């Protein structure tokens, strides 16, 4: 499998350089290779080769449970009571 090389397009580098002027940012941007083709950027896996862990059964259950709840538009902290409901439902389901 070919090694992933992270990159930024020249447009993205220009935008970052204009937004955050300074020699340290310019040096960092110069050290990042330019992307070839139409992709604006490419992000790669962690250097140590770790892969993200697949979600557990509990994670999948809570995700689906929370999606069914009317959380949107209620502000920060509105998910806490619903999260407790979902956790209780998980415990009842797996006793």
C-alpha cells in the first residue's frame, strides 16, 4: 500500500498565509508539499500507524437512540437528559 503524503493546495496555503501572517506560519506552509490535481488538501493517518477503533455495540445503540430524540435547537446541555435515557435503555436491554 502506498504511503500517504499529506498536502495542501496553493490556494489553501495562500489563504492560510494571508489569514495568519508571520514567518513561522510561512515556514510551516513551505514545508508542506503542494497537492497535485483538484484536491485542496489530503490528510493522512497518524504516523504511528494506529487505526481508529470500530464503534462498540453500545456506541452504535446510543448514537441511534440520540438521533431519535428532539435535541436540535434546544441549546447546549440539552442532550444530557436524553443521554441518560439512552444509557438506561441500554442497561435494561442488556441485563
